[in-house]
């Protein structure tokens, strides 16, 4: 038995331990394994090309990351904030509840990739929720601002998790069906999907109440220090300028220097 091809595993471990480029480490280990197994260079390259071609659809989702980064570079988040600020009566609670319903409905129809953290929450939902909260309640402390962003991400998670189970062709439903069938309970995926609807409704009601509770709590926060005196002056009370207080407590405001002091000067 030829154990030399196992050197490829050692190359991967050593390369990662030395913090080399992961792509170069994996490709180098694959080439070394193929050559040590007795394949020629052409056969090794052909095997790598075939594997890449067969699994190329896995890498398609990564194309969206530079696209989102380019859009953010040219002001996508700022435009999202401007849009929500221009909507009369928009609040953080209403916005996230609407997005929760939208996420659940689209996931229930099988369109689970229409939302998500990189393509929807970070560039659109989170900035709009933050802008709506600031519009309704004023500037937020950093801790409360982070809670608004976290609630935006949690809304996407809840909507997807409890909405996708309604779609009978989802992997989770098929897995449950397989487990029940192996235990002697033959059920169709549609039967599981139907009973996921009450759970999704409960999840919508519970999470919507959490969103609205956070929105109400933000409205009860005291204003940050320095705000509320004169908003037109940036939240800081202006000092009087018409009749300033003298520097010395015993000095008179209408007092003038004595003649003798002027002569001495």
C-alpha cells in the first residue's frame, strides 16, 4: 500500500500553521497528492479542473459580496437612510415588522435567498432601521444603536427560519420526512409544511411584539446630556453676551480707571 499520497495532509497542516495563502496551500497539497499517487501532471490538472467545473455553482454566491461592497462604497447605506427619513410616519418598529412579514412570505414560497445579512440587512435594512429610530427618538446611545442593528439581523433570522419550513421542498422538511419514514410513519412533505404554518404565525406575533417593545423603550430613553436646552444652538444653551459678568467679583461694570492710575501708566 502506498502511503506517500498522505503527505498532502501534512502539507495542508503545515501550510495553515505557517499562515500561508490557503488557496496556494490547498492547490499545492492536491498537486503533490496526485503526483505522489502516480498520476502525471496533466491528469492532476485535469482532475482539478473537473472538480472545479462540477462545483462551480458553489462559488457563484460569493460574487455578490464585491457587488455589495461596491454599492456601499458609492453610498448605498446613505441612500437607504435618506429614503426612510423622507417617509412620513416611518418608525423602526413598523419597518422591521413589515420586513419580517416580507421575509417569512418569500421564504415560504421558496425564495429564501431574496434576503439575508450580506445582501439585505447590512446595506439596506439595518441603516433604514437606525435612521427610522433616530428620526423618531433622536440620537441614540451607542449601546441602544447596537441593539437596533442586532434586532434588524434577528428579524431576518426569524423570518427565514420559521418561513422556510412552510415550503415543502426545503431540505429541512425532507430530512424530517426521512426520519419519520424510517420510524414507520410515512408522511408527505406537504403535511409537514402545513403544520409549520401555526408555528410561523406564532413566531411572527412574538417577534413583532419584541420589535415594538424595543421601539417603545427607545422612546422612553432620556435625551443625551447637552440636548433639550436650545436645539437651534446644537443642544447647548448660549451664554449671555449683552451684559457679561465682570471677571473680578468686586469690580463695578461702570467703573473706570482712576486718574492717578492713568497718569502712572
